[in-house]
C-alpha cells in the first residue's frame, strides 16, 4: 500500500477525482498477470495484494484467471 505522502505528491495539482480513479487497480491485474507469465491464481493474488488495494481484489483476480484461456490450458495440462 503506498504511503499517503507519495499519493499526494503524485496527484500534484489535480482538481478532479472520480470513482474510476479508485477502480483503476482492476486493470493492474491483467498487466501483472501477463508479467508473471500465467503463474496461477495464488501467485497473482499475492502480487496484487503486495502492490495494490481496492475492495474485491480477490474476486477480481479470480475472474481474470478464470477468463484466461492460457491459464485454463496450463491448469488442465498440470492435472494430467
């Protein structure tokens, strides 16, 4: 979780804030998912929890992994 001082300095002189600003973390899942090489739900979830905070992170991560064809292939190959 970032420090408050860091967040305030990143905001600079911004004057508009929306709910979308708070939900943009969802898109970080897909980027982290690709960076980690489809390494599974638990590893992705741990990385997201380490870097970001928003409500429903667990559900969002599970949704991304379930919708990823490559992850489903890797999962099915690992169970053979």
